[in-house]
C-alpha cells in the first residue's frame, strides 16, 4: 500500500472514533524528513485517545497492511504515536497537541485539514 493510501486508512480509523481536528501533513517535499506523512488528530480523553489508536490498528489490518512498526505512549494515553514507517499517526489530548505544536514545527508541509 502506498503511503498516501495508508494515510487515508488511518484517517478512516480516526473518524470511526470521532477524533477531532484531523490533519494530514505531506512531508515528501521537505528535505531530511523521517517519514512521508504525519496524520494528526485530537481526542477529548485518554479513553478516546486509546480507542482511536485501536480503531486505526483495526482499519490498517482490514486494509491488509502490516501492523505499526512501533507504538509509543499507550501507557499514559496523552499522546500516542503509531509509526508505520512511511506514515506516522499522532493521537493527542488537545492540550498536549497545543503544547508540542507539530503543525508549527513542520510548517513547510502541505497540509490537508479533514475536520
């Protein structure tokens, strides 16, 4: 599956659990990036953040792609990072998302706001 197609599957997983402020960042034209896409969303509680990550896992599995190469942050539920190598999903509690400001750090990326 292409990175672009995988990013769409990840967005679907986020939408299934009512994630808010979904943003797809295309990093392919930026030098020295570690991945092709960031897909970022917010959840309202640690329970919702966890549910979103499970939904992403399910949608990726249904689409026939491999599980995430690495998953970080499930123990605290404030920021879960799911690394699919060419696509990295970031699921934040709203205040954590504002604090880390990934959108600003990667401001040169082409962004697509989903909702």
